[in-house]
């Protein structure tokens, strides 16, 4: 039986000034949004509900943490087996529930009630096709067998393609759907392998038949993926990753031509979450193994950058009409 907790931690105002994230791209600022201690677990995927609550999957401790818009952090649910991925069903036929992937896929209500949803092992990535280009299913990537499944609202699974060559123990590590127009409304997948599996590692685009093709030629690793759907960050795709096997990982923006540009340096390329909030800000999670501290950083455009992005969007709309 799972135990559900809300051991709340009030984040002091003095804790929201600096961040371990170092912005490389000019025109953006970063502050610490929240901190909490989970000495047993790495923060991986993150997601927001429609009320602006942030949920973080803590893999090693088997817990889900919640950070409210008031920056109150607390353990929301526990008892999961390796929760690596998490996604929000609101705005789709999957309803106002969280879906947690790890040893299986669990449906998690906003009151903390959990119920089995799909018996899918080693789930390393989850995302819902909310635009409907891929049938409106929940999609799951499997880290142990390097394959994909699509899942309907009843929890029934069916196969949706495989990674480029089967390598047991590998990963597709992140899934994101473009809900805008810049990236063709397509499904994108990030993966990380050792150098001798380079053909399976990096950032890929999946067609509706489940066939992957490499999207970025200069990313050798790609982890969590997220689209800026508000335009505050140019409407781009962002990923945790690296452009060289010998280079420290970081946060990259990826253009529509697949070119990856380092956007920020982070303390580690591993164990990080990436999500955009309803407020249009970017959120990044980091973990310190020395003290078990999880830090959630909030990245926003500086006012002049926001103005320029808005003008750019207006020009694009004008060109589209002409």
C-alpha cells in the first residue's frame, strides 16, 4: 500500500535569489524557485497541473514531490518503484490526473490517490499527444528494451515502433510533442547511450508510424525535452544534453533545423528535470548528492527580450497572413 504525505516545507524568501543554473544565452535571468531535501532520490521528469503546481519524480526514493505556486514544497506521494517520468493529463481525454512511469504506469489523482494504470515495466519517458496528430494516446518509452508503446485511456497498450536497433538497458529518456507549428506538430525523443551506441543516442523525430530519424546532428546526448509553447523563449524546443561525449552536459535550445545551441550550464547533465509552467517560465531541477538538496530554478526572459520576442511573433504572424 502506498503512503501519501504532505510534509510541507516553507521556502524562505532569502532562498530565492541565486541558482546553480548559469545562463549562457543573453537576455534571460534565473532565480531559485524552491529547494527541498530528498537524500535518497534524484529528480528526473517534472510536470505542471493546470493550477500551477509543479510535480517532480524522485527516482531513487520512489516519491513524487509537489511545489505549489506559493513555493511550498512537500512530499506528495510515495511507494513508487523507480518513478522516472511523470506527465499531466489535463486538457486531454486522460483527464485531470498525473501519470507516473517507472516500474509500471500509475494514475495519480490530485488528492494523492494512486491506482494502477498500465503494466509497462522500466518506463523512462511519458508524454500525451494532446494535439491529436498521433491519435491522442499516452506514449511510453521503455529504458530496458528500447521500444515504445501507445496507451489508450483504459490503460490498454499497443506497440509503437522500436529504437534504432535493440540494446537492452538503453534508453529513450524523454518524449515531447510539438503543440505549435514551428516543429510540424511532431513527436520528438531524446536518448543517451555510450559512445559505441552513437547511432541510438541524441535527439530524434518520430513519424506517426513510429519510425525515428535523427533530428539534431550536433547532439550526442539528449535527456528531458520540453517545448516553449508561450513564445517567451522563441517557441523553441529545449533539451538537457551534450554536443560531445567529453563535454559536460547542459541545457540546449534546438532550432527548427535541428541545430543545438547551449542555453545554460547546469551542475550535472544527469538527474535533471525540465518543464515550462503555465506562467511561461522555464523550470529546471538539480540535485546535490553531498547534502540531498534538490534545487528548482525558474528562468524568465528579461523585459527587453520579452518585448523583442513579442515583436518577432507579430512579424511571423504577419508573414503567415501574406
